C-alpha cells in the first residue's frame, strides 16, 4: 500500500471516535442543564412544603393557646355564682357558697388578675395555714357585702400572708375584658380579648365564658 493513502477502515474508526466524543459532550451539557432545572424545581417545591408546614405548625400552636385559655377561664367563670367586680381586665368572682349562707365569705372569692409585667393572667384566693384548726380558719373567713371594695379585701389578706396564687395563662401581651351588662353583678358573660406573644408575633384570641347559673348574694 502507498504511504499517501490511509486504510479506509482506520479512517472510519477515527471518524467514529470523533463522533462519539462530540455526542458525549452534547449529552453531558444536556444532562447538566436538566440537573440544574430539576434541582431548581426541587428547591422550589421544598420551599413551598416548608412554608406550608410552618404555617400549619403556627396555626396549631394558636389553636392550642386558644383552647387552653378557654378551658382554664371557663373552669372558674362557668361554675361561679356571680361576678362581683371588674377593673380593666381584672375580674372578681363569687365562686361558690361553701358556707351555705347566701352571702360572700373571703374564701369563696376568686380574683382573676392580669400581670402585665410577667405576661400572665393569675388567679388569687384566700388560703389559711394548713396547721390552723377549722375554727381558727372560720374566725378569719370574714363575711362581706356585695358592694365591698374587693381589691381592698385582697390587699388586706395579702398583708396577712393568706393569699395563694396560680398562673392560668402565660405569654400574654395584653388583655381586655368586656361584660354583657354594665354592672358586673348582673353580668353572666365575660368576653376576654387576649393578645399572645408567639413566634409569629402578636396574636389576638377571643375567649368567652358564661356563668351557667347566676345567683347574686343576699346582701
């Protein structure tokens, strides 16, 4: 064979190798493009899923707050005999007639008070030392008319160290109380507008509770 000529089979193989290299590069670029598009779509989908999950989680948290506030306030307001006083968002209840006198005694009163500094709504009540006899407790369990200044009664018993307190609601950032009557003692429904501090910011929740059987004191 002459040196100037190339074997046709060799030329065919070289051409095939060149074609193979060209197709591989196109395929690689196409694959990279598809990968980038798919990655972008996946990232967008994951972002939407994450946002949706976060929204559902926040909604669930607000529902838990609302249910807890409703049940805890209703545990005091619903069985109460009547409302004695209201001062801003603070509420004084005649919870029960434990002495069966038809009149209000100190141990039968509950004070629902908003502590703005602590961000809580607390319940306060008279609690005598456990070591006391029942006669000693009855002696200090004074009877009061419905027109009494109940904040003054609370202060008097606090000074003596006979007030216990429990927190009903936490994470408050404000509260407002509306009654269905102008005079608290005639009211049956207490409507609380509560503002909660959450990861979403300030969340308003309305909680309403009604006295099941309204009974005013005899005096």
